[in-house]
C-alpha cells in the first residue's frame, strides 16, 4: 500500500477491494496465496517463483584520474585526457580500467584546454586530440590538433586548424583511415550558437583544409558520426 500504513483495523481481503459500496473484484483465478508477517527479501521471492534472483550491476570503486576537463576514448587501450597538476595530462589503461598508467604531460594546461564536449578519439594505437587555445568559457576559442601513434607516449606538435572567424567552442573528432574529421559549433557572447564548422584532413592530420561553415545560426550541441 503506497502511502498507507499496513498497521490498521481494516480486514484483509484477497481478490477484492475492501471499500464499502465500491467492491472491485479480481476477474480471474488466484492460486498459491501466501501471507507473511514480514517483507521477503529479493532472494526469497525469487526462490518462491523458482527463478534466479536479479543481480545488481557491479561497479568499480571510483578512481580519480584527472582533476578537470576529462575526456575518454577507446582504442587498443582506454585513454583519458584532462587537467592534473597544472598540466594537460594523458593516462591509459590496458586492462579495461582496472589499472591506469601514471599521468604523462601533453602540454601546459595554462594554454591548452581539452575541447569542451568532445575532442578525443582513438583507434588502434593512435590517439587524436583537440585542444583549445584558452579556457573554455561561453565563447569560442582557436582549435589545435595533436596526434599520438604510440598510445599517448609521445605527441605531435600542435597544429592550428582554425582560422580567424572559425573559432570553436564545442568540437568532435573522428578518424577513418588517413581522413580525420572535425566538426564544431561556435558560441558568441552568452553562449548562443553562431555557426557550425567542419574541418578535414586527408593525410592523418598533417595538413588541414579550410573550415566549411555548414550553418550560420546553430547550436553548438550538434554531433558528427563517420
């Protein structure tokens, strides 16, 4: 009984509602009725029904990997990039998150911020990273590209892929073969969308085509898939 105490003076009726003038009866058959003086456990109910009790999901103990701006991607390892100790750091796991590598510095966090709502992708041993030139507040920032071909052990020098007027606030990155796709939304004052741009590299991120403005007044929450 939801919201009512079962410690009351009303009679117990099985198959009908005990309400004077409005007795609604169950239309069907009732079998194997049992009354218990206490609430049964999940295991006891399952045993009576002859089924296995449902097993709750088992989650690991939370692990603090970075202090802020964290991003996660899955290649041959699980990769995390974020801030830690005043730097932009990378960590990886080879056993599905059971243990993690020590933080390795990608760059100084004072001038390299993981791109808000995106910016990390991995396939095989290669990790692709987008960073912003400044703190990711409500306005857009220039966008830099980095790449690691050895699971984050070393990183390429940053490549600026945005030109003036193409700054991005929220970005996604996806790679397929040698083609790398970047898709991002701009935000002006107050965080309102001012445009969506698409960027492409056909040689693994070495060179980038000029950004293509797909829409002039769009929310930066748009997403991309390849």
